[in-house]
C-alpha cells in the first residue's frame, strides 16, 4: 500500500472514531444518583439492639439507630413505602433543607448496661436539650424498661 493511501486510511479511521465518541457522548443520558433517606424537620430516632443478617445467613447482635415513628416523608420521590426500620446499620439518612431548623429526638432503647448514647453532627450548630451532659454532647440515658 502506498504512503498516501495509508495516511488517508488512518485519517478516515481517526475521523470515524472521533465521530463515534462524539455521538456516544451526546446520546448517553447523564448518570444520576441519590441517597435514599427520610425528610422533614422533626426526626424521632431510637437507638436499640437487634440481630443483623449477614451474607452467609448468620445473624450478628449489634446496636444501631432507626426511626421510632413513621417519618414525614421520603426522598427521592420514587420511594413510596416505609423503609426506616427501628434499627438499621448505618442509621437512616436525614435529608433536610439548608437554613431550616431541625429537631431530632433520640430515645435510648439500648440495654441499661450499655449506658448513655448520643449522636454527633460535626460542622453544624447544635442546641441540645434534655438528656444528660456527656463528654462531647448531650446524651440519652437508657429508657426505663
């Protein structure tokens, strides 16, 4: 094959490749992701123990956070049913609106021997009420059972 034919063939191949990539980028829908969570301005959470199922079918005793009552909403809007268990790991994702005041009520249903528990919100201005003073935050004492 002559040099001019080879150059022409390489140029056409590069042009076809460039057009294919351009079309693929224009036609491909943009990826969208969302972290499912609960919405609202008041969240009633509980800390409690439960057995968590593992991939091998075994169950492991663990502590975690969940909802103590039905949340006011879910996000994204495609979620239509309740998914906020009374104990889950990780705890529920709280989806809030910037600038709104948010109230979080935490009930400690962990075994009394576990002692107090708390939730930290790094980077947020928090006004705590109730509970008992702890090292880093107000803490929820175990509920009387």
